[in-house]
C-alpha cells in the first residue's frame, strides 16, 4: 500500500479521534455546568442540601463544588488539560455518589448512584483515550 493510500484510509479514523473526544467533553461537561449555575444561583439551598447529607463545612463544600462544576467542567469543555480535568471530574462523580446517593434501599437513589458511576466511567475514557485536535490540548501540543 502506498503512503497516499494509507493516509486516505486513516483519515476517517483520525476524524473520529478528533470528533469523539470533543463530543464526549461537550456532553459530559454540560451536566456539570448546568448544575454549577444552579448552585451559583441558589447557594442557600445547596448548602442546606450539603448539611442535610451530614457533610461538615457546607460553605467550603459548596465552594469546592462550584470550582469543580464551573471551573473544571469549563476546562474540560475547552479541552484544556483534558486528562487532568477528567480525573478530577471522575473523583468528584464518585465522591458525590458516595456522599449523596448512598441510600440503596431507595431505588431512585440507587439509580442516581449508578448514574454517577457511569459518568465517572466516561471521564475515565477521556483520561485514557486520545484528546484529539479539537481542543486546547490538541492545538497546543498536537494530539497527545
């Protein structure tokens, strides 16, 4: 096979390597950006929910949630330090599942717990897969 043939056959694969991570970043980050804006607009309700879950220092937990849901999710959306942002988001998703959805006798809570784990799995895929060229990382360094 000539070099031109090899390049033309790999073009669709490269496009998927670029588009796939972008779609994943957009879909995963939207949930957290939406939730973060909700928390920003309703700090009292959010801190009350955190306190009801029995977590200490609701104001600090609230601030940390805002940093993750608005700051880290924005970095992920833009493809900036994608692997690191995905790692933080995976840990946040698992921690949220354990802290807020641990009443497994309640089917709704169990579904929320499993949903958080599934979302964490998506973040793990972003950590391990190609970052693609359609983001800050890809433009800065070429595909990692």
